[in-house]
């Protein structure tokens, strides 16, 4: 019997930085602490912050009614108009946007100003992608799959700048780029997928290929965890997607000889360790 835990499982740099930022503000700031959207995609972490008085703002309407306090920008980043609105209201801003996401904002803003049509490869419903889109001009498209890439059209001699959601599947990104490149002679491709994401996906696939069962731990809203699950499921039929130990039926692992464990970038270590310790017991 053997258990393999991914070395890359758990908080990435950007998530840890954002979470630490919130707890530091709780300790040292006066007045109410708000986050614009959940600071990360993990219900357990957000619940703990709320227990310490942090309030999650979930819409622009709620933001419009705000008169004071400190607003922390979530790790996924937000549109430029949110910064402008907060500055106009004179509300204190603490920016916990992941630096890798912030880099994409700067690229998109610069290339848009130079007249480029921005193509964002990613999930149009994800807050990170919505935030990136908010730094582009009018010429912007979001592409998530081959069908959307096939449909996209560009003007004659139009300059194209392609960026990616930081947690997008690297192999899918390459495939979509090839489709887009066939549509124009002037395409700049900037692979903005985070290195930590690629490393995590590669390690998860390698482990999943070598075990009888695979456990992927992460919030149901976490994009990078969803991608991990998709990758692991292709490599190992017995792949389980759980948020906490309560979601795992340990009896399902009773007949396996090897099990792998990985976790999304927004999964805290205590949840990973709890799953790991309980799986170890049945082995």
C-alpha cells in the first residue's frame, strides 16, 4: 500500500500573499475590512475570514452603497473601473491581486492603447478573465474552446495580442493559439499561464498515471482545481474531486494499492493534511 502526495499541492504564491494580506489588515487596520469578491476560491478560508469580521462585497451595487472602510482587491484582480470607483469615493484600497495577474492587466492595457485586438484565452465567467477584460479597450474577445476560436473574426491587417488566464490548461492554450494564428499574419502570443499552474498540472498527471486512485482537493469554484481534476480523470478512472474530508467516501479506497493526492492553489494545508492523515489510516 502506497500514498503519493503532490509536492505542488496547496497555496500558490499569489493565493498565500492574498490570504496573508487579509489577516494582516484584520490585525492592524481600523474600521471594517471588505474584500471585493471572495479573496480566493475557497469557502472554508472565506468563512474563517468572515468570522473575524471581514465582509465580502459580491456586486457593484453593494460597492456603490459603501461609504467607508478598507476594500481589499481579490487575488483574481478586478476591472479598472472598480479602482476608479473606489478612488472617486475616497475609500482605502489594498491591492491583493496576484502579481502574475497584474502583469496581464498591464500587457492588455498597453497593447489595447496601441490599437491591438486583445484575445483572452480563458473562461469568460471567471472573475480573473472578467478583470483582465476590464483593462482592455473595445476590441477584445474571450476564447475558451476550439468552437469559439473558429468563430472569432478580425479586421484586415488588424494586430492581435493573445494572453491567457493564469490557470488555463497549457495544452489547450497551445491548440487554441494555433487556430488563432491561422486567422492573421500579425499575432503576438504571450503565454501568461502561471508556471506554478503548469508544474502542478504536470505533476498531477504524472502521479495520476501511476496510481489506482487519485484525490483532487479544492473548492468547487476553483478554476485551477477543476483543471487538475480534468487532467487526473483522463489519467486515472478512479479520480475523486472533494472540497473537504467530508466529501470523501474512504470505503471507496479500501481495495486500492496506491492513491495519489493533489490540491488546487487555493486549498489550505490543514485540509490537505486532514485528508492525507485519514487516507493513511486505511492504508
